[in-house]
């Protein structure tokens, strides 16, 4: 099996969270603290109140995980599922935003 640094990076980051199965359609652009591109189809959004939202794109976005660059349309107030993000290789559609729950050290000890 070939080494996949992009997939390994995504798995290492996502290992710190539980996927809740709860989704939101949009997030406020002004409420975003940061964005981390995990791989070709997953982006982690961090809000100013430190909530984590995982966006799994509807289709894989060619080389997004390698290039790790994207941009949004100017003047937007929110980012929603089905919005197009621009990358070095073209546009890609976002999926829904899944709420993530951070795995606390106490939870790990109690399992």
C-alpha cells in the first residue's frame, strides 16, 4: 500500500473528534476563525466560539488536499452547502457542515 500523507494528515486530525451526525446547511462567514483543508473532499471549519464543523464535499476536489488553497466569492455573508469554492484547479461544491464533538481526555479514560 502506498504512503498517503494527505490521507494520514486528515485521519490524524479527525481522530480527535466524534462525528455527531448533526448537520447545518450554512455557516456565517463572519463567525469563522479558521479553515483547515484536510484532503481532497474534507474541510474543517473552526468558528470563533471554537466549534468544529466538517464539510465533506459532494465530490472529490482534484488536488485540494495537496494544494491546500481555496477561496470564496467576494462579499458573501455565509457559506452554504452546494456553494462553489474556487481552487487552483477550478471550482468544487461544498457539502453540508457536520458538527464535530472534541474527544476529551476524560472520555477516553472512561471508555
